[in-house]
C-alpha cells in the first residue's frame, strides 16, 4: 500500500471519529437541553393544544372524457364543476369547514408560538454543566424544528377534459384551474340556489297550508252554524220538556207530602188500635185499674205492718238476750258503744222498703207509670 493511501485512510478515520464524537456530544447536549429547557416545555404544551386536519389534499383533481372533439371545444368547466359540487354538496361543505378551521387555528398557533420564544439565561442554567451559548444554540434548533407542519388552509382545483379519436391516433386535452376563492364561490352559489329553492317551496307550502286552513275554517263555520241551528231547536224542545218535568215534579212532591201525612195518620191509628186492644185484654184479665191499685195498696199496707211487727219483735228479742247475758255473768255490763251508721244498699232492703221507694219515685216523677207497674210486678 502506498504512503498516500495510508495517509488518506488515516485522515478518513480521523474524520469519522471526529464526526462520531461530535454526534455523541450533539445528542448528549440536546438531551440535556430537552430535560432542562423551559422553552422546550412551553413548545410541547403549545403543540398539544392544537389539532390540525392534515387529511385534506391541497389540490382537487377532476377529469372528464368528452364524446367528440366539438364537445371538448364547447366543454363548460364551470357548469360541470357546479354539477360535481351539487352532487356531493355535504362532502365539499365539510372540506371547506375543515379548511376554515385549519386557517383559524394556524393563525392562533403561530401567534402563540412566536410569543413563547424566550431563551434561557445564565441564571436559569447555573446548575447545568453546559455553556449558555451551546444551550441557546440547541434551544434555537429545537424551536425551529418543533414548529408543527402547516396544514392545508386553501385548495385549488385542476379540471382536465380529454378527447381521443376512435382510432386512437389523435388525442386532445383541455385544462382549467380554479382557485380556492373560485371553488368556494361556486359552492356558495349552489348553497344559495338550494336555499332559495327551499325557501320558495316552503313559501308555496305555507300558502297551500293557509288556503287549506282558510277552507277548513269556512267549512267549520258552516258546520258550526248548522250545529247551532240544530242545538237551538233541541234546546227549545228540551226547555218545554224541562218545564213539563218541573210541573210534574211539583205535583209529585205535593202528592208525596199528602201520602206521607195520610200514612202517618194511618200508622198512628193502627198503633192506637193495638194499644186499646192490649188495654182491653188487661182490663179483662185484671179488672178495672182502680180496683187493682186498691188491692195492691192494701197488700202493701199489710206487708208494711208485718215488717214493723217483725222489726219490733227482733228489737225486743235482742234486748232480752243482752239482759239475760249480763244477768248471769260476773263481769260488769259492757258499755254500749255507738255503732257506725250502716249505709243500706238496694240488695239489703226488704220487699216492703223496695216497694215504698218505688212508689216514692213514681210520686216524685223520677219514673213513669209504665216503669212503676213493671217494677212493682217484679217485686210482687
């Protein structure tokens, strides 16, 4: 191997080694900056706040194959593009809305991203073993590389019309480009046309409904007039019927009163007849009431006399018994002690005393004559 080749290999090896050392230092310093940079943390927070739609392509491509060369020459790009948009209106409206949202978010994102561009100072990295110059150099690289990719905010349309001869020898091609503004204007025209058509149909439907409501109202009014006429006739008929019913009710009420009066008189007469019949039976069984009362009075007097005699005999017997006991006993005669007054109950009374009380209750009006006779019969 020649000396020149050896030197070249050595130089290349040194270059590779130097590049490797620089790469290691770069990634090491970058990691230190990522872990300790307040700017990088702000960048990450800002990037997470915004969500862009990157699915929209910046160019919409449409093509049309014409049936003849003349058809190609007279091909109306605007009319055919309007038809494509009208057939897929909801889809293209969705795309335009996404583009508007991307544009609005991109402006806000750029404003916020520029406002966080504040690099670290010596005081903020005093505990980090890295120079401020290298630290700021890495921060600037991170600031530029961390900026999100700009989403699609405007689109353009490329419309191609072609014609090929039947033999395939000749081929023709026309291209028409539409800007975002032109595409959105065509879409808005279609939307306005559809809204205008819907508004006209709505107005037409409203007029139809109003006509139907008016016809229905007139028909209802006529029906109401007929019903009112029929109701008036029925009411007149019912009024006459109600008048007759009230008259009959009054007559029935008067008759009911008379019948009730006569029924009560008949009931009383039947009651008196039954009472007279029972009294006649009693008079036949007991004789006259005066005779019966005299007889009962005499029996009461006899019973009273007999009870007095018995009471006197009991008292005499009690005295004689006490005298006999005191006469044969050596003990001195006991001093008589006043006995407590005994309250006489209804059960302890004799038949004569009960009869006497019953008569007194009748004379004072405490009991009726029927109760007096009933209790007296019970005692007898």
